[in-house]
């Protein structure tokens, strides 16, 4: 039995500035990350699969309004919500994904059902919702996904006619609020290409198998129907026992163009490099060549983990078998 069981999670990356986050809000993020890690860790400790562990961790992150996935998802240009998710089993290379759903409470559970009960890999829109309904998954009214913070971000982005990924959007909203309230504290201006909101988990179980899961509410003020890297196997999510499991967060179009999640696994397989070297190369060398910003989390079959990011911050953490969870936000 493998004693290197571990789970790692992320809650998005981007321009996350200490100046725009109060101590209490920072504590809330750490608590939410800790709770998701602890839940996944319990699954692994009880002998559960890596697939079960990442499903549970991401489900909890989807239920937390602090993150841009599930409840707390950002708004489209039409003032609606469109959610995407993907999951992959490294022991079988089976995968499932859904995109552009509007009423599925936990998109990651729908993606898991696609993996387990469909011959297909990816469902979209009405087809995805019909499949989820047939599987008996919980549906909610669109208002369930609403939060005041996300709505405020959308109004700001709409007024400036630009798309805005989650955590830069939060910083921008805080900055604008401070400016409008004559706060003398300096605020870094927000570049519209520097904002990335997603959640994800990767795990290695006691049986030596890996899995990955990723979920997102998309990009603030995005065009309706836009789909990023999250539900695309190999771009936002990938898992193979022979190499590693990866979940990404960042400028989706760039991660799609680089097939970023798969590239980590491919470098390990074809260059025979370590997980750390492969992950570092993708995030720090390859993605920046096309202005790709964000990060990823990854774990290999020996329990090594990598959590690189090229932004100011990434909500992240990991929990090893029998040890206390570790969480972090800034560099």
C-alpha cells in the first residue's frame, strides 16, 4: 500500500494583493481551503480513491461563495452564469466534463457522472443539463449562484466593457471601492488580462492511483457561450498514473493553446524530467511566451507535489497522509 497519499487544491490565481484583503477575509480563505483539504484527506485516509477525494474537495469549493465555481460564480455579459467542470481518473484515463450549464448545483458531480455513466467525454449546455437531470443530480434556480461581490464585479467590468477573471476582478472591485471612498492607500491598477478564477484538486491515493478535477464559473463579463480551458481534457485537467495529475488555473485561452495540463505529463514521459521540473517549465517558461498567466497544481505517483504560479498569488494548499493541511495565498 502506498503511504505517500496526498491531496492538493487551488482556488484560483491572479492579482491577489495583501493591500486589498482584510485579515478576516484572508482567514476565511484559509479556513475554506483547509476544510476542502481535510475532507479530501479523510477520503484518502479511509482508503477511498483519488477520484473520490478530488470530487469531494472540489464539491466543497463549489459550495463556498469565496471561489469562482458553483455558488459564487461570476457573471456573463448577459448577467447570467455559465459553469464548467472536468474530472479524470489516472488509473483508467477515463474522463468526464460539462460546460455552459446554468442550473446544476455542483458541476463537478455532473462531470463525474459523465465519466462513469456515459460513452462520451464532454457535454455542453442543454445537453449537459439533460444528462445531469437524468442522473438525478441536484438542480437550483439561477439565483442560487448570485453573490453581491460577484454582481459588483460584473457591474464594474460591464461599465468598463471588459472581461475580467475572478480574483483580479475582486482586487479591482476593492480598488474601485477604496478610490470612491477616498482611501489614501495605494492600489495597483488591474490589467484586464491578469485575472484567473477556477478551483481544482489533484490527489494520490493509498492504492497508488492519481486523479484530477477542475471547476469554474468562467470569466466576469465574458461573451455567452465562451468556454475556457477548465472542461477541456489536457488543457485544464489531466491525470495518468504513469506520470501525474494536473489541474490548472489561469488565462484559459493560453492554457488551451499550450495544452498545459497534458504538457506537464508529456514532459515527464518524453523528457524523463521530474514533476517539479516539468511543472516549472510549463508555468514559468512556456506559458509566458504567449502571455499566459496563472498556475497549476500537480501530483505524481510517488507523492511529489508541484504548485507553481507566475501571478502575484494563488489560493492553494496540500495535505499529506497523517499530517496537518498546509494552505497559502501569496508568493
